[in-house]
C-alpha cells in the first residue's frame, strides 16, 4: 500500500486481486491511500451514540474525485450493532 499517482499499469492498480477502475469515469488511475475516519450517525438524536474510528485503505480517482473504501469487519459489526439498537429504541418509542 502507498501513494500511487497516475498509475496506468494494470498490474500495479490491483485491489485484492481485481483490477479497480473508477465507477464514475472508468479511469484506471487511482490514488491508493490510507485514511483516518470518525463515523457517527447524524442528527441530535444520535449525539449519545459512540463514534467508530476507521483506518481503511482508500482509493481516490484523481480525474473525477470518486472515492471508495471498505469498512473493516470489526468496525462494521460495531456500526451495525449501534444501528440495530437505535432502531429498536425508535420502535419502542412509537
């Protein structure tokens, strides 16, 4: 992993063994970065929900700016758990 600017070689633009092209402009050029994100549910009703730190691999198209990443399994489970708990709380209030 690392910064790859202007990558046009098919072999060097592989993400998990699959050629990744931009879903928007179909460019094979990708910036391969690491990211630091704090994910939380929006709105004041979610102010007490804990935020989840993510450190995903981020692919950014330098041509159009489309970005994509995958939430790691452990963090995904935490986000899903919080979403289910919040849904159950919302249903109980109705």
